C-alpha cells in the first residue's frame, strides 16, 4: 500500500510540472541497465553546493531536469546555472523541466549568478535557460548580461552558454555572441525525423542555422551541440546529423543516453551499450570534430570544464 501511495504522489507532482502531458497514455518505463545507474548524492561538498545555489536564489538544470550526474558534479561544485526562471514555454516530449507561463525576469539574476560562480570558485561555468518564447528577444539580452556579470565577479572563469533556439527572434544570437561567451552551445537533441514527436516546438534546420550563425559571428570561438540516443533513431541518421553539424562548423559534439523522466514522457526505444557509444565517438572524431564526448551518462555540461581545456589543446595541436 505504501508503494502505491508513493507512486500516486509522484504522479501528482509530475502532472503539476507537465499539465500538457497529463492526459497522454502511460508508456512502459524500461529498467535501467547496470551501466546507467548512479549513486545517490550524499557528500558534504554536494550539500555545500546546494546551499550556495539556494543562498543566491538560483535554479540549476541539474535539479530541474533530474540529471543523473548531479551527485558527482555537485561534489566538485560544478553546478549548471539555469536562468530566466524554472518554467519553460515549450513542452518537449523528453524534458523534465516544468512547462507553463513563466514569470517576469529577475533583474538581479545575472549578478546573483556571478556571485555564486565566484563563491563556488569555478574555472568554467555552463549557463543554460528555459525557453522563453514569450520574450521579444527570447532572453538573449539576459544571457548577455549574465555573461558580463560572471566576468565582472569572477574574471578568471570561462563561460559556456547553452541557449534555446531563439526561433523567430531575429538578432538574438547576435546579442549573445556580442558578449563573447567562450563556448556557444545549442543542442539539436535528436535526428530530424523525430522532431515532430520529440521536439515539436523546434525546427531542425533553424537550430543548425543558429549554430552556423554563431560560428560566423565569432569564427575563433567554440561551438558545441548535443544529441540523445534511445528514442528510435538509427545509426545512419546520427551519422547524417554529424555531417550537418560539421557543415555548420561545430567543434564539439556530445552524445548521451536518453532517460525517461516519467511514464508520460517519450518512451525509451532502447538503451545503447557502452561499446556503441565508443563507436559513435570514433565516427565523430573521424568526421573532424575537435572534441567528442559520447557515453551513456554524457550530458551537455558533464565534465564541461575538463572538456573545454582539452578542446582548446586539441585545436592548438591541429587535431
């Protein structure tokens, strides 16, 4: 009986976060294989990171998206800041971030992020956001203000932004790139065939063009994108996406296993094995990416600090 009550409460919380998914039929949630399981976060450093995030009234994608790596990353004080609130205007089938009508932007948030980054002592920070289709610029100026605030409070920190697609927001990417992030990241997430069911509010070629434009604006900068596997895509489709990203000049590709947040989200087609990820990494490197991270637990900001350092070294070495 206790298990039933716990599950009912879990379903109630999920429905509150994702009202648009409440009436969808339940899908079977596959049991995770051994290679995808992680330990619960219990370290003192994890608690300290959480305290700093709360102290500065910030949101993190680590928590909002239910990232499996939160225990490891927060133990090393690597929190990924999520700006512009905790409510997204999109309703992607894979995402666990709350959907609905967001509130007004917090004018103090950029400085709060900067202070938190300084207090955490981060050498490299990733800043992402919810989609804000309700804003005229999609939140581009807020991204730019946050980049500048981090530089003001923590001058030695390199800044990576993971932005929305700014669909139908002309001039938005120009505003972000004018603030000179060290890495511009925008995830394609999946293959074109699956966009209508997995990422219905987005457009594959618009996202590609965004990445291409970021590279045009700052040719010396680094651009990055990420894919999930396990949604029904084929190996050949992934290889075509790799070619599209290379044509757009993208330097860094991440590939990780999709994990289904609730039974109302998109179902997992299958779990890709670790050896399959190694194969995808080898293919991506052969196609010319400066940096590739591919593993079951890879996420956009997972080991982002070490990966950024390696990416710079790879470019300097002409790899």
